[in-house]
């Protein structure tokens, strides 16, 4: 396991507004940045290429490293904040 160092000043400048999502996205990846999902209300699911599904519930966060494919979805709807920091 390695440590991930995040420049929070840069990260906070890249904060998306509090987003609402119901349904889902296609499987995709981000080549240049990690993505942090911070769950505010509801449940968000991330399907990975291995078919593993990660559930993120209220108050939890998860970082998806750059280059990792993921398919976010929420059947019942979710409120979340997304931060896309650069890795140092």
C-alpha cells in the first residue's frame, strides 16, 4: 500500500458544487487526475472493471486513482461533492 499525497489547496479550487445524481454514467476513467467522491446524502455505488461494486454511504469518501475505470450509479438518488485533485 502506498501513501497518496494531496495538495488540498489545489483540490479545493477544483471542488464541484454539491451534485445530485440519480441513475448512472457509463464505465469511464480519468487519465490526468484522481477523483474523490464525498457522500453527503443517499448511497453512491462504483462498479469497477472486475464487476466489484463499492458502496459509499453518507459521510464516507473514496478516492479513485487516475487511470482506474469506474461506473458511478445511484438508483435512488444521491447528493455528493466531487474533488479532482492532482497527485504530487
